[in-house]
């Protein structure tokens, strides 16, 4: 229920993507928001107002001359009572009008009269999207601090393929939740590692661990929500990439090391969440090792580079945050690791409390001691961690 108490004004313009807006309303309501819908006349040719009234539980507005509004000023009342105005889908025609200050129907009028942020999710044919006029209008809207969500690329209703599809309702919901998060890391560059690494023994076998990557991906999403430019270097996992996050897939510790060290010096924050293998086989067989009755092969291991320690040792390192996943003696081992790597903050957890699950229990260790975080979903814990990191960026010795 991440939108509990939020009032969403949802505008719907004419386009086949309007059918997706019904699912969007359902998702918004499920997250605790109240939704008030306004439609253009063109939108009613694709989906009925009755659908949105049933889903939102509120009357749908279409006509700016509606005499049922107490003061006959629906265009004023609508957005003044909202925390955000979201238009999805936003047609090329609507975007052009708003960019140029035209108010000739209820939705464009209330958009100009709004007293809240405006988010738009464009939806149109690929050639309409790439048209120079549309791109000029988008540039104008961005300059006016309108938040543009998408568009996506793919197959379109006209049968063509390209940019212009409205992003999916789940993606719009994620962006809307992100919009309401404090921008504690605005314009900061954050580099994160996540997931396991896989150290090959032969083409099909290797040394790895059970890290799911969920905590690292949650932190990447929380950092993006906080306004950061996020790069996520991840081992072999199947987690969906958070919107707005640049993802780099690797397999081995050496690959992860190379990608991190290539970027670390230009970052403001480095968060080493990945469960990087400490060791790798010295020799990797070019062929699958067969069980042929011979004695089992002996696999000689060599140590992998310590990515976190190397980043922390840079001449001008980013603020470094490490993770310590232990099975016992958490406080002792985590603090020892923090001091050995000379980093300001390490996040400790017991493997049995959250390894691979949806929730976790964390303890933050820094120069001020320990700060236990209550058991919670990983995204909630990630947001708390990002808040602590933001404080450390402002003042490395700030108390909890």
C-alpha cells in the first residue's frame, strides 16, 4: 500500500493504449491511492467512462461545461485537490497542446490550471513520436519540469514496430511510487553490485552461491527513486531490472571486477552487495569433465580480487558501503570486515534471516556503532539504507 493517502488525478486521451489505463487504475487503487479520472472526448471512443467509474469508485469527468460541478469549475477543482496529475496515455495531440499552452477541453484546461506535478506517458505511432514537432514539444515539456514516462519500443497497434508504445501499467505504477520518494541522492552517481558470481570449472560446472540478487536490485531501485544515476553490475540472476537503472550483466568475479574498476573513480557512491566468490579454479577445463571411473579431479583454487577493498583504496574513492552476510558472530565479523577494508559503512545480516527471501533483517555498522533495522521487505530496508547513505554523504560522522 505504497500510495496510501495519495490523490491521483488521471487523465486519459484518445488512443488504443487507453485500455491499459483500466489496469492502471486497478493497480493504483490496490496501492491505496484515490483516483479521479478525466477523459477527453476522443478517449471515450476507445473505452467507456463507466469502466473507470466502476474501477475508481468516483465519477468520471469529460465535459468542462459540466453543470453538476458545484461551482462549474471542474478544471480548477480537479487538479487542485490532487497530489499529482498523471496522463496515460498522452497522445501527440495532447502533448502538443500542453507544450504550447492551448486549453480547449477539460483535460488540457485542468492541466494548465493544475497546482501539482504533471507526469505524462506518451502513446502514439512511431512516426508521430519521431516527428520533429513532437520532439520539440517533448523538449519543451521537459524544460517545464513535466516528467515524461517512456515511451517504450515494440509492436504497435498499427502493425509497425518502433518507439511510441505506452509503457506498461506496472511500470507507470513503479515510476509514480518513485516520484513520491524523497530525492536524497539527486544527481548523485551510484554504482552497485548484486547477485552471485559463477566461477567455471568446465563449460557446464562451476563454483557459485545461492544469492538471489534481490537485495541489490532493491537498493538499485531505491537509489533511483532517490534521484541517483544508478549503474547495476550483476551476476547471473533472473531479477527484472528496475526502471531507470543501467544494468551490466557479468558472470565471473573477474568480469565484475573489471566492470566496477572501469567506473568506480567517477562515482559518488559504491555499494558492494554482490556475493562475490572468494576463490576461482586456477585451471578451467575446455571440455566437460566426465565421470569415467577415474579418481575425482582435484580443483585448485586461487583467490579472486577484493572488489570493495580496491574501490575503497582508490586515490579519491566514492563513499563505499559493503555487505557482510554471516551465519554466526555477525557483529564481530562485520565490524572486522569494515575496519579491514577501511570503509565508513557496512551492512550486516545473518544468512538465515533473508538469503533469497523477500524480507530481511539488517544491522548497519559505522563509526557510531550499530543500528539495527527491524525486519521488513527488502525494498523498505533499501530505502532506509539509502537515507543513511545520504546522511553520510552530507556528514560522514553524523550520528544515527
